[in-house]
C-alpha cells in the first residue's frame, strides 16, 4: 500500500469523510430539495449545535469515559439562557448563565466519576433524567417564548455573509484541536484514554484529566445552548431530548475510538456533519421518524466494528 494512502486511511476521520462525500452526492440526485439554500441553512444550524457539543464529548470519550447526559444538559442550559435573556436582555449575561449552568452540571458529572469512582455511563444516565426533571420542576412546564433579538445574536447574525454559528464552530474546532495536541492536559487525555494504568505509573493525574474533560462538555454545551436559543427563538421543556444519542453517534461514527485514546476533534465534527446529513436525508426521503433512532444506533455499532476491523487490517498491511 502506498505510504500516502496508508497515512490517509490511518486518519481516524477518513472513513466518515469518504462516506459523507458519497452520501452527499447520492442525496443531491435522489432527495428533492437537498441542495435548496433553505434546507442547507437548516441543516447547518442543526449540525453546529451538535458539533459544538460533540467537541466536548469527544474529549471525554478520548479519556476513556462517556457522557450521555448532554441532551438534558442542553435543555437546562437553554432555559438558563432564555430566562436571563427574557428578564435582562443582552447577550453576555444569558451566555454566561448558560455556560455557568453547563459548568456546574459537568463538574457534578466529573466529580461523581473521578471522586465517587462511579462508572460514567451510570453517572451520566442518572444525570440525563435528573436534569430533565430539574427543567420541569424549575419551569413548572412553562415555555420561554419572549426572547429579545440581542439574546438571539449567536444564532441569527452573520459576518461577511458567513453565519455566526458556523464561525463559532470553526473557531472552537481550532481552539480545541490546538489544546488537544499542544497542551499538557490535551496530551494527558490521549494517554489516560489509551492506557490508564500506564498513565498513572507515568505520574499523570487521571482523575484531574477526566474531570476537566467533563467540565469542558459543560462549557461547550452552554455555548451550544446560546446558539440553539438564538436559532429557535424560544425554549420548550423537551429541548435537547434525544440529542445525546446523536452526539455519541457523531463522535464514534466520526472516527474516535469508543474505548478511548484514539481520535481527533476533526473526527467529531466530521461525524456531526455526517449525522446531520443522514437525518436530513431521512426526512427528505420521507423515512418514518421512528426509524431515525434505530439507524443511529445501527451506525454506532457499525462504526465500532469498522474501527476495530480497519485498524487490524492496516496493521497487517506491509510497510
């Protein structure tokens, strides 16, 4: 196998990127309206919220953990953004309220996993229901609909013809990738996820590394909530419901190993775009809604199996 092709295939996001290009070509010819500007704009808005959260969850997965509470976390952060925006107006205070809410939720997740030594799947499953219950208790089932335009700026504005949400996603991708590849904490994430015991023997703080990964999820979910509120113009009590499956699917399908230690921020974004295109294609092709979750679950299983098989085959290839 040529060295260049081998290097390309070894990139964690390569299979998802190839599949994304092929799928987009197929949908352009088979799904009426796929290339319409309005449809593309809606798809981009969906992908941005998914992608921003996936950037954080990607770091958690790289560290060898999982976070399935992000759907409910987005809902609670969105209510914080909406409530502060409704009462105070402006952009900064609502944004800080959303980020602060996410940091608290992420810190609770991280503390229970690292200090409480409870498996992350159990902690975040409990938080998924706890946070959803908090939304209902705090709001009393009330929807927020009177959100001022300045609070919605992150979801509606554009700069030089480029949507602000897209700019935010690109900036966050660059920042997270730089931190992941060039900071001590970022390198520790890969080390802890790849081999936690070896990381401990090397003197790395596995608990602190994983805790900060959960906090990062909270920060990015708070930012995503501000974008979500800006796009939606209101907040319902079911905001973010089911999003956790899409985020996990984006991270794993994008190429990050579910067992940790291998992946990239680009893989998370590639997966988010792929999931967005798949869901959009299913709607345009009039596939029943109940099949969407089934297909996302199948994609996760397929991605895990393909990742293991691809690495095995590449190891067997002569240099």
